[in-house]
């Protein structure tokens, strides 16, 4: 008789608390649904959710949410000399300069929608 495989489910009393894992500071963290395909090259698709921490200091290379005149955008923050740029992960989208006060938060997690 084949050996039974261990269950992938957590043992009683050891449940995984997704809120604590993904949102350590609920007062300064928001969950946003992604609209559009500008970050598909980074594995983030239309309809996915991103966890955004409003209090984190953004660093070069991180994914960020910025507030622009026409709404919000999700892009990679790139330091280029003295300038901060917002770079899409899709070649159809232009690179944008980040103006003062436009940075809204840092993306810490992405939760992909799954459609078989």
C-alpha cells in the first residue's frame, strides 16, 4: 500500500493569518484592484490586487502607486540621476517623471487572480 502524503492544510491551531502576513499595519495599508495591463511584464495583470503601504519610504526599483492628474498609476520607481521615473513593465506605455507629492504608496504584495 502506498504511503499517505502529508496534508497541505494547516494543522488545527496553526492556521495561516493572511491579514497579519500581508497587512502588518492596517491603519496605513490599502488593498487596490489593478486596472489595465501596464505591469504585465512584472506579473501583475488587470483584476489583480496589490497591497500598498502608505508609510513606507520608496526605494529605487520598487513598485509604487503614484497619484497623477488623471488618477492613480502602478509603476516601477527608477532613480535616474536626480530624477525619479515611473516605468511600466509593458513596452506600449511611456516612462513618466514623478513629480513632488505624487508618490502615494509602496506595493508590498501582489495577489493574482486565477482563471483556469
